[in-house]
C-alpha cells in the first residue's frame, strides 16, 4: 500500500509517462494507492493558481477518482507531535505540512512515495521510496 506525495501527482500531470505508467501498473496489480487530504488541498491550490483552471480541475478530479484520500486521525496527530519533538531536539527542521503528511502515511502503514527525499529522510520509521 502506497501513499503518494503531491510532487508525484504534479509530475504525472506535467507528462512524466514513466511515472504515470509505474503508478498505473501498481494499481492494475491491485495495490492500493492513496494520497493525504493535505496533498489534495495542495493540488486544488494549484488548480486555482493555474492559467488553465478548467483543464487543471478536470485533471485533479479525474486523478482523485482512482486513489483513496487519507485523513488525520488521533494516531497520526500523536505521531506528528512525537516526531516533531524528536526532530526538534536533534535540530532537524521538517516543514510541518510535510511532517503531517508523513504522520498520516505512517499511521496508515503506507509506504510514502516522493521525489523530495530531503524533507522526509529524517522522519523516524517512515518507509520512503523515491520515484
């Protein structure tokens, strides 16, 4: 089971066929693909900043039909607080939105897929794949 980062979706929208094919292959195998509600919000933010809002909105809505949206839970909130405290003590700063996304993925037992390893590499016990 995978949870994909916003940058994965954006690169697919920008025409990365290798990435798109990899994701579609995984889905054809019956492996569940999810995205956090925070990434969904980031995608919609992009829609309304786009010069081609209608086209962008259709892309996002079509994409979201094929993935599961994950929300915050008490477990993910607890993980967020714990990891934030641990990282801060070590002097490692992770953007809070990224830490929330990671906390949701961890709470749901997902492998997190990103192209931004820098923001996620220091988060304890997060299973990360860089595509």
